[in-house]
C-alpha cells in the first residue's frame, strides 16, 4: 500500500484583497509559471531574468504545494488559515502590473456569517508569533508548527470561533490604519525624537531586528569602498539555517530612487570580504516605484518601503524597548470601541 505524504504547512505573505478572493499571489510576474512542467524548470527560467539567490527555495515551495496543504496568511493582529484547493497554478495577466500574477487557489476558513475567519495572533505560542513577523520571506515552510495549526483547524471545523465580531474587527483595523498613517507621516517629516541625519532610523532598524532574534550592528560609514554601502549588518542562526543580512536604510520623505540598491549591489562588486551569503535589503521610510521593485527583484534585493516599515514596527511594538517607543512618540493607552 502506498504511503500517503503528510500535508505540509506554509506561511505566505500576500495582499488582503487576494485572500478575500480565495487566492494567494506572488511575484516574478514576467515568468508564467503555468507554462513549465515543474519547479526546477521555473527556477531556471526565473534565474535567467532575476538574481534570485536563496529565494529559489521560496519559489519551489509555492510551486510544489499540494492539495490539502495548510496555508497561513499574516494579517494585522491576526492570521487567516486555509488549505490549498488543488494542485494547479494560475497566471493572472491583469495582476501582472502589480507583480502578483502567479497565484494559487485556497479554501479559507469562514465564520458563520460567511466572512473570512480571523484568528488572533495571540492564540498561538510565542515562537509561532515571532515567525509571523519575519520580514522579507514571501513563502516559508512552517510545518514545525503543524501541531498548533491542527488544533486551531480542529476548533474552526468544530465551529469554535476565534474571530472578533465584524464590527469590532472593522473598528480595530480602522484604528490601526490611523495609527500607522500618523506614525509614517511623523517618521517621514522628522517629527519624532529619533537622531537626525538618518542615524536614528538605522538604530530603529537595528532594534527591530533584535526583536526578530537577530544579532545586529550599525556599521561604520567607512565599512565599504567606492560608493558601496550598507548601514546595518545582522545575523541569526538556528540548528538548521544561518541568515545574514546587509541593510541599506534611507530616511526619505517622498520617493526613494535606485541609489540605495546600486550601493548594495556595489558591495558584492567591490568589497574585499565575501558577502555572497548575505541577503541584501533596502529599507526606506519613503515610497518606491514599481520599476525599483522590479530592478531590485532582478538583483535579489528585498525592498521594505515606508508602509512596510510601519507594519514592521507595529508587529514588534510589544517587544520594542520603552525608550524606542518614546522616541517614536508612541503612547500606549487602552481604549474601547463602541458597539452599535
């Protein structure tokens, strides 16, 4: 008798409006995954256009998902959980402009009103909550947490509700968005007590990385030759993997241009030290163009824009040092919402 393969569990970062449509969507949209026979062919095709580095594993995970595999989507203070509907890949030309053309169908759990079931992050153990926050990874294998997820799924299937009421959820999401919008505005306009000249934002990124379990340091401005530059170096290891990051931080107001990714690219061209095992990351308080994201993808550089930065701050808020929150002008005061 053939042994059945146990379903795996994956965390996927995708936009909420895709989730509401029963989909997960990722990038590399210049390559139509449906035109290839397997993940090896897809990775080879992408490698001819993009410098994908260790992201190749993320692509393989997405392509090799099987019907019934558990999918977790991080959302604001909550997660959505579902299962892969079938073994088929989808290519959506209308989503190509947003670099989200490669997709999979997902059966997400719904509440009794037919709305997306939202499970508060605090329903999970601390280690799982930390994994939800990890920036830069689009598709992550989280099968080590299968026991926790199976318990939550069993409760969902037994009609035990983890979701907030629709009214409460809407009010909470509204308040969160107002908070993030104001925080981003203050950071961009220098209306915080962070050290001026961009140094304060570099130290904030260092603090965020420490919350994520990294050892992190702000680098000297003379750390690299030529115009190559990175502001923060970080590393994290466990019994299976070693993750190394070099991060360029830009404290900008409007739109960040290509200079940051060129500085990162130059590190591998000019540095006497081999940084081939380091993931390059651009973090900016500003917005970025789709062209920059495209070019960064080709260079295997992760980009976190202003909105991504405040999402990151929000996710780490409880564990950020009190002095860091004071510098950001964050005052944590309980408040109630009104039920009508």
